[in-house]
C-alpha cells in the first residue's frame, strides 16, 4: 500500500486557518449568548418539571427568591450554562477541523470516535440524573414534609430558586463528568500510562472509591447513590474489556 501523505501547510496557511476558527468561535459565542438569554425561561421550565411532578402539580406550590437581585442572577446563570452546552460542541468541531489536516486517516477516525463517545456518555449521564436520580431524590426530600394535622404547624418546602437550580446543574455536570470514566481509562491504557492488569487488581478499591464519589455527587439518599454507582461500576468493567481489546492490537497504537 502507498504510504498515506499528510497535508502540509505553511505557517501563513496555519495562521489563516486558526484565525478563521477563532472568528467562527467568537461569532458563535455572540449568537449563543443572545439566544440563551431569551430561552432561559424555557430551560427553567424544563428543569423544574421533576419538582413539579414530585409536588403532583398541586396549586400553591412554588419556588421563591429572597434576594432583590436573585431572580436576575438566576436568569443570567441559566443563560451561561445554556451558552456553555451550546458552545462546547462547536468548539470541539473547530478544534477538529483545525488539527485534522495534520492527522492520518486512522488518527482522524480515533479522534472523532473519542469525541462522539464522550458526547454520548455525557448525554447518558444527564438523562440518568434527570429521569432517575432527581425524581427519586425529590420524593425522598419531600417525605419530610408535615401538613399540620391535629392542630400542628405544617412543615412545607419553599425552596429558593437559586439553591434548587444550583443543585440540579451540579448534579447534571457531576453525572456527565463521572460518565467520562471509560474514555479516560481507555486513553490512559492506550498511552501505556496504566495497564489493564492494574485495573483488574484495583477493582475492589475502585468499588469503594466509586461509591464514595457517588455519595459526594448525589443527594444524601441511598437510591441516588446506587443509581450513580452501579453505572460507573459497569463502565469500569467496560473499560477493562476495551483495554484488553486495545492491548491485543500488537505493535499498533490507538493514539
């Protein structure tokens, strides 16, 4: 087979290409900032659905803000988070378009596979926290409400909007990042920083560490912790299997 040739560019061509990518990114940032500021309310409506369902959509249930500027700062914060999620894929695309001329075809495929896998795993983490963890956690927290029967004073939740959204967004990002575990391990194995045998021998400690991480990232109920820990354990085992497949490619690198 003929040896694959790389695209060689002069410094001036690299500079023009980089300038184009940066300008594209800046224009996208500006567009996303404008869009996100106007769709922040729609994002809020999506994020409060789990709590509204836990309340069974009862009348009179609400979220509050206690600071004069808290409503505005919450709106801006939602806009920034939305801006990040919309901008990040575009940034990755610009990086890919900038570096791929200097990569072999096989390296392009590997880089793209990492990006796609990472995105899918991040989305899987978000879906799990939104549809499983958060509803279960809210039911747990609301179980401590007392409605004031027998002439007792009621104890009802009136959560601050900033605290609620901070918790939701922290969980979303935490789960998304935690689900990057197999990507990180596969890269480390392919670069021979760690060996598959190390992961196998470290398994018992990994189980403990994963449950500790799950306890830190999730609300203080067992259901939420197990919901994060079990998928991470599964991803850890998948990483070991992928690592073994990688090492079978004798004399070949995946990076």
